C-alpha cells in the first residue's frame, strides 16, 4: 500500500506510463524532415531501375519478334513488309501465324517498327524508346534488333 504522504509523480497512477508521454511537435517535424531526405535520395534510384527494366523488356520483345521474322523468312524467302504479316498474310509460302498472340506494343505503348532491305533479306526491328522519337539517350534511346 502506498503512503499517502508521498507526492504523486507522473508514474504513480498505477499504469506504469508517464502522464505526459508522446512526441512533441518539434520531434515529429524532425522525423518528417529525415524521412523526406531519405525519400529524395532513394526515389530517383528506384525510378532509374524501372526505366532500365523497360529497356530490357523491349529488347526481349524485339528478340521474340526477330525469331518470328526469321521463321517467316524460312517459309516465304524474304522478310515481311510489315510486322502484321506475322499474324495474317496471303503471301505464297506463308505458314503462320508466327506469333501466339497479337503484335505486342513496346513497354511505352508504341508499336515496333520493321525496316527491311528486301534485296539482301536484312531487317531491323526497332522501338523508339520512352519518348517515341528517333534518337535519344538513356530511356529515350532507340532499341534495335537486326536480322
């Protein structure tokens, strides 16, 4: 039993928790500033990883399309005039479709571009990158597969 002559302290209410527990406004502001600084350092690196993964996805899609164009060329003897011919065509020798699904879009929602040189049977499949324009650097750079 407690002696009534003892002065009451913040811990003497029986709960074991100080009466004035909690954070001050200054402490909360300091924590928020620290979190903001950490976010400003980490966020750009995360967004850079997302951009580079889209470039890798585009390269993988180009490789898949190149395989389909190569199969088309084995059957027909020349590259297609457009990528749509991998899905449907009335060209003699066509034995497709050469893709299981519809033509994919690049990771930025643009169509892939097919450039052919029918004389030698050479071709390029290209994604124009994030900006959808020829040229560019980093994520905006063109991604090209040649066959």
